């Protein structure tokens, strides 16, 4: 997420490795026109949500989309915070 200027969000999910997921999320953020992207969170075998208000934002993980969203909104601490991104990742079978 570009937390300094644009507020653009880059995300990825269900990638083969954490390194791949981080690289793709950062590139997605930059491709939107962000000037300075930073990694805020990563998740595996669970859910994530990003809530954003006029001046504050918060990211939270949870076992379900609702749990992650409720935690993100609560942590945002602005009455007008709304979930602007959420997703879940399922566990992958290891052979």
C-alpha cells in the first residue's frame, strides 16, 4: 500500500511462496501509479481485511472474512472506516 500519497493497494493471494506473493503485491501497487509502496501484511490459511478512512487505515487477519473485516474496522478507529480490500487463502496440501 502507498501509505504516503495515493493510498493505492497492491495485493496478491494463492501464490506458491511468500516471496512471490510479496513481489507481486508490490508490483501491483506500483502498477497502479503509487510512488512508494510498503508491505503491510501477509496471510496464509486465513483471511485478511484492510479498512480505510479519511486519514487512518488498519489491516487485520482472521479465520473468516467477517472476523478479519470486523477487526480491521475496529482497529481503524475512525467512524467512517470501511473495508476496501478483503480476501482469504486456503491451506495447500503438502505432498
